[in-house]
C-alpha cells in the first residue's frame, strides 16, 4: 500500500480505537451502575448480559485497531529504522492479541455473575465475591496490553521525531506522552501512582492520538528524506 493509504488507515484506526475504548468504559459502567458492593455489581452484570456482549464486541474491535496500527505505523516508519519499527509493530500486535484475549476474562466474569445470583446466601457466596472483586478490578492481561501500547507508541513517535514525516511539534508531543505512559503505567499498575497524578499521562496521550489521527487522515505523511 502507498504511504497515503497507510496514513489514512492509521488515522482511522486511532479514532476507532479511542471511540471503542470510551464506549467500552461507558458500557461496563452501565452494566454495573447503581451498585457499590461486589455481589450487587455481579448481580447487575447478570441482568445486563447484552451490555456485556457489546463489551466483548468492542474488545475485538480494539484488537483489530491495535494490529492495524502496528502494521500501518511500521509501514510509515520502517525507512527510518527498520529494527525500531519492527519492535513498535510487535508491541502493538501483541497488544491487539491481549485485547482479544481479554474476551475470555469478560466471558468468565459473565459466567461468575450468573453463578453469584444462583449462589446468593449460600456457602460459596464469599468465594465468588472474592473472585468477582479481582475480576472487576481487571486482570494482568489488560495491564500488560496497556504497557505494550505505550512502548509501541514510544518506538513509533521516536521514529517520527527523527524522520520529520509529520510536524516536529506533533511528534514530540507523542514522544513525551508515550514516555510518560511507559513510566507511569507500571507505577499505576503497581499501586504506586494514582488519582490526579495519572491525569497528565492519560490526557497527554489522548491529545496526541486525536491530533495525529486527524493529521494522518487529512495531511498524511511526508516522504522520508533519503541520504544523498
């Protein structure tokens, strides 16, 4: 495919990924809305199986977007440094695979929610509550995918900075946002960072991705400079 086609696909994948991710959070919050206790949240999930089904579909959409970004961004940056571009692509492709793997976690949570309703007040209710709490907080699959997302973005943004195929200011925003993500996400997952301190990480990445998505769709990328 041409650079123009890859740029448009990448920009579209960025926007679709963001839309699917936000929609997934909204759908999940609706499925557990109005409940503070874990047993009540599980009961709500059991009553909103269709919403959780939408959550599964959105996870698969995000998986496809991550893989698409890995391939298209590799195509846009490979001429600058093939090895770093391959590393970025591998990170994003594995991220996509982990997004797809999270479907099994969602299906397991739905099954547990159904079981919790049947076992309410029974001897297994405590065990189900503990398992449900762990699953509702999110598993290692999502955390690993989030870290690889940042690492892949860091690789590609570094190559954009070097190649200047997109505006330097935009590439630098992406590089800084990605570096903050790579440093901050492990700290957040480890419980060392939380609350308002994480806002900079999330907001900077959102600003970059929305801006670069529109730029890639409308303007594309400049042809990489060739050594004379």
